[in-house]
C-alpha cells in the first residue's frame, strides 16, 4: 500500500493551514466588501436610478427626487405643496411655495421660522445668500435639511424640506445634495 508523499509532513500541514487561513481571510474580505456595497449601493442606486423631474404648475418651482426612495402622498390641500415619504425608511420630503403676502425678507422669515416652528435647537449648518438660506441639523435621531429661496423680487417663498434618520445618512446625504442642486424657484413672475 502506497502512502501519498508528504501526507503527514510539516510542509503539507503548514500549507493546508495557510490555505485555510487565506480562504478564511478571503471569505471575511468578501463579506466586508458585500456589506459595504450594500450600504453604499443604496446611495449609488438612489443617485443613479431614475429620478422624477417636476415643475409645479401653480408657482413654477422645479424639483427632482429619486423614485426608488420617495413616493408621493396626499397632502394637506395646499395647491403648491408636494409631499413624499420613503418606501424604505422614515425619510420625508416636502417641496412647496407660496405668495409672500407678509412681505418678509429672507432674514425675517428665518427668524420667524426658528422662533415659531420649533425643532431648530440643534442647527449645525446655516449658509445664506441675499435671497436664500439653509437650515440643517438634528431633531432627535433625525437629520433635517431645509432650503428656502425667495423669488420674483421677494414675492414668492420656495421651500424644500427633507428629514431622514441619521443612521441612514450614507444613503440620503448624496441624494439631498442632488435634490438641493435641482431645486429651483419659478422663472415666471406674473
């Protein structure tokens, strides 16, 4: 009866041990890559899958959102407001506009919003321009991002507001960035 050469040699055992360790490391690496791909894949899918590009028929503002993340829901009856919820999480999106009958400036409206609407205790980001401002921060475990743009010489206030779980920021941060870039006030001021 012949014995296979090196069947019990230290070299064979060492090679097998190294082979098993290499396979284990490879398996762990593959699992890690798949986990990272799953997390970032949602973000990549949301930014590359079909987006809806819409324009409000009343006040003309334009906005975009990924159809894979947000679904339109019934609103509160205001004609120039559009409401969306995420199908996969607690994220919400609202875009709208109204005539600025009070004649508030962006600074006055921001002050009114912070004073009266509530939920602005943890503002972490607040850039502003002559006719716009952004408020972003935390409300409990959620991140909010709100952009307000005055148009038509200050006669129209346009707003985009997004709220999403802070644990899902890898998915929603790039989406919010793209939505913010596409959010534009109406050009016609009749």
